[in-house]
C-alpha cells in the first residue's frame, strides 16, 4: 500500500495506540500519512525539532505522530512527552539496520 516506505516503529506505535486492532491501525496510519503531507504540519515539527532531539526523541516519524495525535486530541499529554515515552520508556524496537533489510 505504501511501497514499504513507512518506518516500522511508526507502525508498531500506532498498533499499540489502536490496541492491536488492524482496521483501526490502518485507518489511523492513513489519516496520519495524509496529515503529514501537508507542508504546514511539517513546519510545526521543524519549529520544535530541536526540543524533541534534546529530549532524546530522534525518530522524526514518531515525533510527527505525537504532534498529530495531540492535535487530533487522541493523547492528553504534551506531544514531546508522548514521543519520549514511546522512544525511551517503551523502547521502539526497530533500528536503522532494519530499514536496510526492506530494500
């Protein structure tokens, strides 16, 4: 569907949010991908990118997802706190070398 261009950590995180319901995961992923393509949303992230990185949130897709979820009122806490929780506390399981396997 997306030509295998989606970060596995993004799929993993959305699956957790959707409580492992595949239909809900696909719907949320589709809505997020559409939202992400809007340039003003990328600009929102670019303004706060340094703050995300300082908090050790280095996965840009997860960071964008956290902004999206906060904007859509899916999460109650700050987007940076969400990204930090999923990046550091929960530990996103896929690493850079996994991306190379896709190709």
